[in-house]
């Protein structure tokens, strides 16, 4: 079920139950008029609106990113503030419905009791809301771990498969006699890629610079294989280096561009990587490659080439929710563009 819909169902059932219980016990003890009944309903509606407003504040200012002591302090202040406002709302509701008893309702003891009861109701709501958040967060973390394990295996299978190593070693072998220094450099690049893949472990994000360095090593190896058939262009703004991105994300996109773009063209083509910062502190990554994206590929083609991109979409969704975006499209008949947007502050899954 959609989390937004579940939230509203629980809100309505919870505060609706609050109104029902109060009306039930009031009718047992002293009977209840229609006016008193509506007063309880309006009070329950106020609880619903006030807690929803509090939820909006918590989400807008991202309280769950704060440290535990700051979060507890803010929660305590919020509970006290909500309790005071609730007591004032009770007085106004009773005044509006003509059920206010000044001699009783304005006594210090009555106000203190109302404050305490309101505090307990809001504290219980906060407890349930925080508990739901952390359980949902833990579930998302488990999903992420499962997905990252799958991605790691797929990546090791696709990038470090015998075919890839065979091509890389063949390129190095051809250079051993012709250009020993270049052969040594190629071996170093292969070593860097292997080390990066093995050291990725379960990191959710890594420095953009580290990811880009691995991508450059990979493309440098491919440039040896394709020679003049591969043209590489990098347009990286300095601001991009302040970001963190999911490991192997850019690598997967570039590999896809080589495998399904450049490799299928007799004359080879272009790989262009652009990275820039947006107006609202988000990183835009664009990979442009020669080729053409078939809008209606066969099922076999989808299965062969879609796992890497699909994994990338899933990882972005798990890490950033709706704050990240992914799209791939044709630019005319000669180029394919893959675009990704990543926010500066990621959604924390710990």
C-alpha cells in the first residue's frame, strides 16, 4: 500500500477512535448532548490537523538527519508547544459550542491536567510516528543491501568477465613490444579497476572523483582497443567534485554506451561525459554516445542490456526517492543521451 495513503488511514482511524472513546465514556457517565458530541469531534479533528502539521515540519526540516540529542530536544519542545496550543484550542472549542465552564475550566489544576493529558496523547503519536519511520527505514536499508549485492555480482560478471579481461590483455600484449611504457600504464589501469571493484564493498555512496577516475581508466583501456574509432570528451565542472554518487553508477552507464553504442558502429564514435551543478544543489550527469536507442527492443535485447540501467534506476530510487531522476533518450539519429540528477543531500538509510 502507498505510504501516504496508509498514513491517512491510520490518522483518521486513530483520531476517529479517540473521538469515539471519549463520546462513549461521556455518554455512560452523565449522558451527552449533540453539542457535546460535536465538540469531541472537533477536538479530534484538531488533534488530526495539529499532528499532520507537525509531521509536515518534521519532513520539511528533515529532523531525522539530526543527532539523537538534538532530535530529542526538538521533540520535547514540540510536545510542550502542541500541548499548550491544544489546551487553548479546547477552551475555544468549548466556548464556541457553549460548553465552557469558567469556574472549572480555568482552574490551575484543570489546566495542568489538560496539559498533561494532551502531552501524553501527542507523545504517543510521536512514538508511533518515529517507530514507523525507523522500521520503514530499516526495511529500505534491507532492500538496499539486497540490491547492492545483486549489483555487485552483476557488475563483476559484466565488467570483469573473461571477455572483458581477454580484450584488455590482448590490448596490453599488442603494446608490450610496440610501446612498453604504454603497456605498463594499461596494466596499472586494469589493476585500478579490479581494486575499485573489490573495495567497493557495501558503500552506498562514494566521492565523485573516485568514480570518475575508474571510468577514465576503463575508457582509456577501451581507447587502446578501439584506437582512433573512439573519441572521448570530458566536460566536468569543479562543483561536481563536491558530490557523492552511488558506486559504479557512472561506470555502468559508460559501459552500456560502449557495449550497445560504439561496439555496434563500424566507424566507432563518441563518448562525451558532462557533469554540472544545478540551481538547487543537484548534480546533473550526462553521458552522450554515438548510436541509436531502439524504442521498442525485443525481449531478448532488453534482457541483455537492461539489467545495468534498471539496477541504476532502482538504486537511485532507494537512496534518494523522488529527489533523483534518470532518463535515456535519442538525440537525433546519431546519438543517445543518458541523464541523471542527484541531490546534494541524499536520503540517509542508516
